[in-house]
């Protein structure tokens, strides 16, 4: 079946530090890949997506590249802010389904200190 | 458009009681999903509706769980004879296609 594995957290960084959160996946076929963010007390929000190999998703300074050869979709940001503190989820869909059912990783808690 | 609304936000119930949650999706979205999220884990798929038709149910959805989406609008998720293991955040999401999910803020269930 489909699965997503994320880097264990929590991750604690100082403001303006570089962020990488690793994500690898197992899927049949060609899934679409997503990063979702969950701020305290709020629902999941789509951060970025990539729908085919070598696509780069980007939003709000975050980037992730769909690497089929390494089955990875690592999230990066060059300079984090305190407001980026949240839980980040890697997810996939479309592999073996036709209606966008999402399979999530376990989430990575990010805390950014001033 | 106010997004996906879920009610209630929090529910505390005694073991063995029945509970029902409601989800109001974005009005033009024909797809509706329920997920369950336990502490420290990512959301897990429970069930999916295309309009009023329930097209898939996860093995996680035991026979104590039932979901409906009458008339293809709002949806309800009922849990009968609740158990402590049912304590979790129940998330609803809606979409028009494979990529444009909008999640609600969830209903947090605590079974005591």
C-alpha cells in the first residue's frame, strides 16, 4: 500500500536558520505529493504540491522537489520565521485511487525561536 | 464562502454513549472526506463521498461508525457505543478535484 515517512521531530531552530524536513514515500504508480501545515488551533492548510516527477512546488518561501528516483519530497526554506512554527505533514494521493484520497506522514513539529 | 465548518469543536462523552458530528463543506464541492487524527500522528482516511454516494470506507471505520451525506450537502459522522480508543480529532475536508482540498478545523472527541 501507499505510505509516507517523515523525519522525526520536533525540530527547533533559531529565526533565519535554514530548514529541511525530510519526506520519503512508497507508492505504486505516479502519486501527487503535498505538504500541509497545521497551525495551533487551526485546520490543515495546503502549503505546496507537485503532481509529477521533477516538479518543484513553492509557496511562502517554502520549496519541495518531486524526486522519483529517490522517492522523496523534502521541504526546505532558506530563512525561517517565528510565524513558521507549526506542524508540517507530507502527504500523497492518486497512487491507485481516482478521487484524491490522501495518505499522510506522521507530522513534524517545527518550533522557531527569536 | 466561509470554508469547511465542523460542529461541535469539542465533545466530551462517557464511554458507551453515541455521538454525532456534522460537517458543512464548501457549497460547490462535490467531494467530501472524513479523516481521523490521533495525537502525534498524521490524519488517517475514514471515508469518502462523491455527492451523496459513499464510495469508500476504510477498515478503520468499524460497524460502530456510520457516515451520511444526504442530498450531497452536509455530512454527519456518528459513533455508537463510544470507546476510549475513539478519542481523536475528526477532520472533514471537501474538494472539487484531486488537488484542492479544504479542511475544516476538526471536532476533538474525548471519551472518558
